[in-house]
C-alpha cells in the first residue's frame, strides 16, 4: 500500500516536470561550437554528414586545420573566401565533401556582418563550388558549359552574421543553385546547395 501511495505522490511531480520541459523547447541552449567551428551543408534538402575538418598530418592528434582556405581581406576592395573540407579520416582518405563561397573584389566598402551579398549588384561577384566524393561530382553556381554568358550570370546569396576580428572567427551562410560540371552533357543537372557555418577560424590579408 505504501508503494502505491508513493507512486501516486510522485506521478504529479513527473508530469509537471515533463510539462515544464515541453513549454520552452526553443529556449534550450545550442550546443557549444567545436574548436574548429561548425558547418551544416544541405543538398536538395538533405543534410550531409557532420562537418569534420580535414587535419594536416602533424595535427591528427588534435587542433584545427591551417585556415588558409578561409580568408578575409578587410581593405578595399574587400574579399572573403570560406572553403570547408569535411573528412572524418583526418586527411588519410578522400574528403566526403567540400563547399566554398567567395565574395570577390567587393568595391562597396568593407565586407561586414548583416549585409546580404548577391550577384544582383555589379560590385558583388560571388563564386561557389560544391564537390562530393561519392558520387564523384562537382558543381558551381553558373552553367559554364552551356551558357556563353555564365560568368556574368552567377547565382548565389551570401550573408555574414558575425566577424570576430579579435579571435579571428567568422559565421554566416550561403546558398546557390549548383550546375554539374559534366563536359559534353547537353544540359547540366542542378542541385540546391545551402551551407550554414559558425565560428570558423580565418586569417586576414
């Protein structure tokens, strides 16, 4: 009898605890960023494997890659390159995927957060690439095989949400329609590619 009384006493507390958890699911703190930053890549709405930055052989025991492929030029004309390589083997095999977004020679000032960068503006030239190992495919943000004016018709949108100059970390996202690089193809298949990145180490020039 005492066991039943104890269960009846605890049941409201358990239910109350569950209800409190359900009221504010969106307020839960996001997971802490890894030392090398975080990135989420989706292709046609499918999320790829978790970002595992490639390491140099000397770094296989820990540490982050040399940020040679994430470069911020904060003088005019300003440029920004975010190139991410994911390889869970740490450089011992072929990367699972690579993705990059680059704002070239921006003459509208210094590239800064909260500004949307798009090829719709003549001073904003954005170049994007995506590659996967299996299947072995390469995509870019213009149909350079079938469109004679492709380099003038690039598509992409890039937003920088934070640039931490003190710690040299950058966050943002970019999205583009990728055209398959397949020489000889009558038409290039496309994929929608979206990359969200946070606290990625960068270097300045």
